[in-house]
C-alpha cells in the first residue's frame, strides 16, 4: 500500500468545483491530507485517510 499526501491547493481547487470536497481552515491548524489510491472499474480514486 502506498500513501499519498494531497496538496492543499489541489484540495481548494476541487472544493471550488464541488462543495462536498472538504478543506480545512487556513487560520487554524495546517493538517496534511493523506490518502491511498484505489483502482475500481478502470478508474483511479484517492480515498482519504485523514480529514480537515
């Protein structure tokens, strides 16, 4: 299993497209977004192991 750190700027970009993508408050703690990659029906998804 490989862990990935998702860039905060990318999470902010995704949030602008879909408000269900959660981001964290910049004024508070700077937590990392950690995920694993899963392949399902030919598509690759990042499944979060951490949350904002």
